[in-house]
């Protein structure tokens, strides 16, 4: 069975008077559609988790409420979808702004099914790292004169090489480019990545 969170009770209690019946209706409807839903507070708003993943969330604002399904693109038909506020149902100022409880339960069940399918599919495969662009001739020539810098550069990951190469080729003036190459070789000889100043410890 699902779990109710007292923080959600507190959230509803402190919401505007018009919002309370809407939030209670949405909460009860979500639990009716997904009896295993567990409540939580995410980003300061009530969220409903199914199998440890966010299923949907509700929120109250000054003049409207919102209901949003996680990854809900395409879940709600165009005839019911509204984009005038957060979530798929737009600004919910009264219960009349919502589809019937039966229809909402249907959306909850569809969202659960989608979540199960995403979980069964597993994580998306990681893209292979983007290779570094070829080093410009002037950098290659400078590295040949400094074996230590050359060895460090050769050992760098593609992204580390790319940071140096892009920094050099983005220089607008020849003098700037030459200065950057000198600086790059000096830093590389010390084993430093391009953005070493911003790295921790």
C-alpha cells in the first residue's frame, strides 16, 4: 500500500482556501489510480512516487493549482492539454477545470505503465565521448619543443584536449593565439588541465 506524508497534509492546509478541495481531490484520485503511490515533497511541492520514481506532482499557487505527470509529453490529448501553467492541465482554478475522476485515474494508470516501460528498458546507453578536434599545427610545433608538455597532452582525455584546442583556435588575433599556446604549453608541462583554476583541490 502507498504512504501518505504528513508534509503533504501541511502543504494542503496552508494553501489558499480555493486550492484545498482541488489538492485533496487530486491527491485522492492519484491514490485511487495508483494505490502503491508514496508521497513526498520535491522542489517544495507534493510529489507522488511509484516504484521509487516520480509519477506526478501537484502544486498550489495564488490563484490556481497544477497537476503534472513526470515525462508526461504525449500523455494528455490535445483536446484536454493546456499550456497556460505548469503541468499538463494548465491553470486549475476549480474542480470544473479538471477532467472527470475516471479520466484522471486513466492518466495515472497510463503514467504508471510508461514508468514501468522506461524502467524495463533500462538506462539509455551513454554516447561515446566526442573525439578531440585535431591539434592546430602551431600547437603541435610548440609541444614538440617541450617533451613533458607533449606527454601530458597525449595522456589527456579527449575533452581535456578539446578545451585547450578550442581556447587556442578561438583567439581572434595572432598575438593572442601565440600567447595562449605559450600559456597552454606551460600549464601542460605542470600537468594542468585548461580550467585547472576552477577544479577542486
